[in-house]
C-alpha cells in the first residue's frame, strides 16, 4: 500500500476520471516519494474501491491523475465496531486511533466523563483525521475510521441502545470475564448480516460510582481479569479480541 | 498500585525484614511521591508476594523500609506466553514491552531476521527493564516480563519446539484465520496445568521467503485477515487474543 493516496469528497470516480490531489497528498507524492508523470499509484475515497491511476500532470503545486482501473477493497471491516472512549490525553487518543484503524474498528466516539483530564479542541480532530488516513494507507482499508466530536456522557447513553451488543470495561466488575462475555456475544449476534457492536472504556481517572451505575444498566459489564490496564491498552485489547474473534 | 516499589535481587523477604531501596526507587519515593517516615507503601520482588511496608528511615540517599505484612499477588499470568519478536525499531519495542506486560505476556525473545533494520545494544535492555518495572507497578503483577538478549533466528528454532503451541503471524498465509486457530489451540492445550504458548512476529520488513518456509515448518501459520498490521500492532493484537481468550 506504499503508493496509495487519499482523495477528499464523495464525487463519483470511474475509470477515465481525472483526480486532482489535495496539497498534502501532492506534496507526499512529488517531494517525499518523488513520483513522476507516467508513474502508477493507487487512490481511494472514504469507503470506495481502490483506483489504479497514472500520473498525468505534475506542477509545483498540484498533481493530476487519471484512473486506469479499479478493484474492490477487501480490507474494509465486515462488522461495525464502535469504541465509546472517555477522553484520554491526546497522545493516548492518537495511539488508540492508529491502532484501532489497523485492527478494524469503524468509529470512535470520544466523550467527557467526570474524571477526564483532557480538554478537546478542533485541531485535534484534524490531527486524528491525518492519523486515520495514514493508517488506512498502511493497512489497506479504504473506509476511514470515523471520529466523532466529543460528546457528553448523557448524549451517548441513548446512542448505546442502537447497537446489537454493548460491552462496558468495568474495573469494578469481578464476575464476567471478557473471554466468556465474547463467547456469549458470538451466540447472540449469530446470523445477523452486519452486526453492530459497541464498547465503552474509561479515561485515565476511571468512572465515578454514579457513571458506573448508569453504564452498567445499558451495557454488559465485563472484567479484564486481575491486571489493571491503562486506558489505551484497554481500548486496543478489546478491539483485538472483538476483531480477532469476529474476523472483522 | 500507586505506592508500589520494586526490590532487586531474590533475598528472602518476610514480615519483619528490612528493605533498602535502590537509588531509583528511593528517588521516586522521596522526591516525586514525597513519602515520609511512617508512611505505608507496597514492595515486590520479581514474582514475589506483595509486601506491605512502613518507611523506617529516610536520608538524602537511601530509604529503609520494614515489612509489616504480605499477601499473594493474584495479578501474575497463569499461562506462559512468549513472543518471539524480530527486532523492530526501539520505540516500537518499547511500546510492545509496556503493552505486553500489562496484557499478561511472560517473556519476549527479540531476534534478528534478514530484513531487520534495528541494531541492538546493552543500553536498550536496561531501558526496557525500566519500562517493565513501571508497567508491573501499573497493572499490579509482580512477575517481571522477561526480555532476552537478542538471538539469531537459527537459535530460536530449537527453542520453539519446547512450547505446547506456537503461532506464526504469516502475512503470506491466506488459509487459517487467527480466530479459528485460537479455538483449535484451546482444545489442544485443554487440561494442561500451565500451558506454554509462543508466537512469532516479523519486523517492519517482514520475513524472507526462506525464513517463512523455515518458520512454517515448526509453527502453526495464521493470518490476521485482510488488513496489514504494523509489527507492534500485530504483537499487541495477538497478545490480546491469547490473554483474553485464555484468561491469563
């Protein structure tokens, strides 16, 4: 996937279409990868097929490509998995974003909980989007991992009801281990064409007792065993289990 | 686990024993956490119980503790999982070390393969040891994740024969998905008191065709599906699946 470039927007692209790369992608193609007129590259839009292109024209500021062929992208997730992540510090959210994109998660919904330390801003969303595009190029998927703007905890509660199964990483939970919860989940979603699964992970400070109560009522609480995982480790750990077992 | 300190060596420690902290741990206790004579903390040796201690004496250069009580550590891994990791760049090996310690892996054996870029040195081992101690404090285990000195690929081949089950993350493998390989493994190791499992992951450059041939002969080759994972993602992904499903 080394020579793959992202195309913004959702304009229909077909064989014969011309594509003008955004400035970022143009710079990457011409200055870093030093590709020239006539070279072949691949392009994709969010969720599209993969387009095989030839470089038609290259100036200092722009690259124009022509689509020669296309083929379906087999690397896109086959199950919709959404992480509801209580906002961690930025470097952790960046790591989570990169790893979950590779592993096969579809969407991250960051939210504020009582003990969150991090404060969000617009710039971060832009930065995370770049990480997503880069991870898509790395792993081969064309459907971007979607990252919502941060929500309040009260806003996510009704959203959780729309999923076929919701796991809640509850560090206070001694009973149900994640391994057996996942086997139960497998039975429950069996036969569904494209199941939707969500999981909820706390920030560095964890959840307040009231938040744990509220979340426990709408989610299946699970324990990760006897070790306490950092927030970013927990999010990657559960993503791996879900995507690995469900062959996402 | 905030006030937990690591004690070097394997001298037998009992209730009533005196412990003198190493310089690193002393500095952490006195300068960063600002704990004082009479305060209670926890200590551990590699694989030991957890020792509840009181600070007896504190000077500029040393802290002496007295052991008041001890209790068994329930957070230590119950299955022996070893990662054979073709040497990646240092920042990736650091991330793998931290995450695998939390998730529950017992040992990492770095090794050289044909396409490795990274070169090892002694300093790195010291640095990785610090990451391990810190991750143990975070997640609550007392048994350190063991990190071997880097080996040659020819040296690891006979080692792989000593495990009950060995997985090989083979990006050329289209057949067996990791999810179903793990279910097979579960049947195979069922009833074993303390099964030992290994898995082999390539570096950024992957393996040469000859290396893939050799490893395929002594391991169960598995595919991770249609996406290509970075080396550190692959190592964390498989650790999560193994530790989650086996309730390590």
